C-alpha cells in the first residue's frame, strides 16, 4: 500500500508518516519499481499502535521504546502519565476558574481584564502584604468566589480580617461557598468559614448561622451561637449554655445570654434552662459555679428565685456567689 492510501485509511498525514520514518518508528517494508514507499499490513498495524499510544500522551521517544524494547514494562510509564495528566487537568481547571472569574467581573475593555488579572494574581501572592493590599484596593472588582476561596485558605490574621471585611460588603454570593466551608474535613477551614459568616450581615447569613448550631464541630457551634446571641436569636440559648457548662468562651457566652435576656419571655426561658443544668447531677462543681454566675445579668423573678435557692446550696462556692449576686440585684 502506498503512502497516500495509508494516510487516507489511518488518518495520519503523509508528512507525519515521513516523520515517523525519519525517527525509525515505522519503516516501509518495501519500495515499488518506481521507488515509492510501500507499506505492508504489519507496517500499518504498527502505525495504529503508534497512534494508540500517542492518544495516551506518550512521547514519540517513549513509543519507540515501548514498541521495540522487549524488556520494556509499561507500569512505571503509565503511572508517570497519570501524574502528568493530573497536573495538566489541575492547571487547566485553574485556568478555567480564572477565566470564569474574569468573565463574571464583566470587563468593559482589556484594561479591565488586565486589572482583574493583576488583582487575582496578587491575591495568590506569597507576600501577606501583597494579598492584603489586593483585598483593600480591589474596590469590589475581585469576584466574590475568589474572595471566599481566599478567606477559607488564609492563615495570616491581618489578611484574613481584610478578606472578611471585603466579603461582608459583597452581596450574598459568598454565602453558599462559606456554607460549603463549614462542611470541610479540615478544622481550620471550618473555623475560617464560620468566622466569615459571623461578619456577614443579613437574614440569609443569620439562617446559615442557625444551621451551624447543628454542626458537629464545637468550635463552629460556638462562633455561631455567640453571633446569633448578639443578633437576638433565641435559638442560640442551648448552645450558649453548653459553652458555659464546658468552659468554652463562657464569659462571652454569658454576655450573649444577657443580650438575649432583654426580652422578658426569653429571659425566663434562659433562667429556667440555667436552673435545669444546675440541678442536673452530671453537672460538676466548676460548671455549677459558672452557671450561677451567668444568672447575674438575667432579669426577672425566675432568675431571682433561683439565686435565692442557690444561696443555700450545699456547694459553698455556689452559695456564696448566689448570695453576692442577690446583694447586687437588691442594690440596683
């Protein structure tokens, strides 16, 4: 079969077939009387083998070794091809993400494109100062998903604060990404996600924080409860009381309860829950002391009656604390 016919049947150009020949990959088995290359059936099978291996990403040099070296084992090469392919996919995925972010910014001209590219590049800089400057000077030009992604990975406190500040001034486009961060297998990412949500205003952010009260991560629940307490959301009361019992940011939790207690009905609910935990046999002495102290800023008769009873508690520290708090309430 002549080279033109081989090219038509194999889909490999005549020029590429000659290149294969020059590299020694395929040598036509014969020549016609006029000197034209003539390929045998075995030659054509080899061409298809070459094309198959090329489709796997193998170089022509690697293909030559694979076909001609009887001792060649493919496992190591295939493993290397897998690694190269993963690296290439990661690079292409990163490029696609960058292009989508630029497109989302709706640039008017190439100067806008270049400015956005520069901001995105600075946001990924190894320099914390460069990252912080990029956030503070972005003027809302950095896409929200880029800010959220950076916030979930940022370890430098000052830059992280700037990112949260910028996110709080965006629309709610970041909320879904931050909610995904709450489910991350990495504890640090979950903490960054809830810290960013805490600074996000609005009803939707509050709803996300409510959902976070059920998060299995105690740190996430704690941040959410404290934020909801300052927003006047009574759903946070059980989590806040748990924090007091466990001694995790218990002072802040008690302060949040006092904010919620500005509502009379909520104040009685809080006092009742505090008393119930005090009466629980599993509540240990240090926790009972913290719970008693938490009653200090809870107004209403329920809290006052509880303190009267606690002033006679068997635990002397609890009794003294309750008596002191009763004196303070009487002096007000």
